[in-house]
């Protein structure tokens, strides 16, 4: 009975029975905790990019906020161990992670949006995280298995650029990832690496929800014509070539930079902008991909019952 309680309620480091457990038993306990936590998360989405500088974290942040604005319970796992930027973008970088029992409580942005990130643990923002692969794997394992996420409709995992340790760890630990959203910009160098991200996902048997073309055109503030600052249409062409869905184009908006720096999600600060409309469409396509149509319909019935009179 004591050992059964240990498996369910404790981490091996804090359990009174830890000295009597073998390493294999400890690993089994960790896997049980991980399965228990993941059982409360309906859908898991990885947001990836083949290279840095394409706005992946901005896309992950605003996608998660857009989903939460639809009344869904959403968590963001900032799996970029070396460059954790999600808390900064949400204005929560100076928050602290609380503990409850044997687990960690994610930082709440608002009641149905929660975040966990290495940024909450490194102290001074200038402190680098100088870790090799095994330590990063251990941290991601703790973020999944020891964080009290509670019931979630979506867990959005923001991954660092490339196809290295962190994406492999997330895929290994979660196992049944619903799909990957690949973020790119239209120029050829970014597209080359985004195609590798698609191939990487297929190698790990992770479905590709689709490609997002970020920084796709800039509206001139004077003549209002569209300027192809980083070209346009490359992401859509890559999606066609690779036979994966194209989720949409997000235009360049100078306010995006300002909002990220001041910790205000763009989709909240500029609800009527073209970029916000694009994020809304991408969120909708992600929901449709995982089969959220009926849940959304029920939410609309509860929110606007007079629209659904028999």
C-alpha cells in the first residue's frame, strides 16, 4: 500500500520510500506520474521551426491566447530551455512558480491559460542555461510530469528552433502528440529549414497539422499597398510540395514587436487587425484538425443560447 501511494502521489526525490526503490522502480514511478498528468490533457500541439528568427514563439503565444479566447483551457509549455521567451511575451516574466504537495503550479495568465517555463527558475534574466541533452530532457520531463496542469483542452508546446534535443524529448515523453505546427517565413533559407522540420515530424510519426507563413507581407502605412518584404507565398508553396495543409499567412505588423516587448498578446491588443484574424483562422483550423467542432458548438450553445432555439 505504501509503495502504491508512492507511485501515485510522490516524486522519488521526496518519497519516504525512495531508499528501498531500485532505479528501474523509480523510472516506472516517473512514467506513471507522467501518464497520470497527460491523461488530463486532451490535445497536445508542438509549435516548431527549422530555424530561428521566424517568429515561432510569437505564433505559439498568440495561437494559445486565441484558443483560450474561445473558452478552452490551454497550457503553454515553453520547451525552449536556452531561450525561454514566452513569459516575457505574456507579461509574467517576474512571476514565481508555487508548489502544491509534490508538484509545481504553473503560472496563470488568466483563469484558462497557464504557463510553465525555464524563465521562472533561472533568477537573473541574464543567466544562461548551460546544459547538455540529458539535463534538458530531465527538465522537460519534470515540466510534463510534475506540473499540476489540471484539465486542459490544449497543451501548446513551444520548441526551440531546429530538430535537436528538445523536440526529441517532447516527442519521446508525450508519445501521442496530436500534431505539429511548422512556422516559417517566405524567404528561401527559412523554407529550406521548415521543410526539414516537416520531414523530422514524419520521421517521429508526428502528424503535421500544417505550415504557417509568418511575416508574410507588410501593408504600406501611406498607400496601403502590400509590400513583399520577405517575399510572399513561399510557405504555401512548401505546403503544396510537401503535401501538408497550409494554415495561413500572418502579415507583418510593427505593433507585434511592441506588444511582445511590453508583455501584451497581440491578438488581445489588436482584435480587429489582419494578423489577429489570421491567428483566429489558424486556431480554428487547429481545433478542426483535432475534432473540436462539437465541443465548440456546445460552447456556443452555452454562451449564446438564443442563437440555437429549436
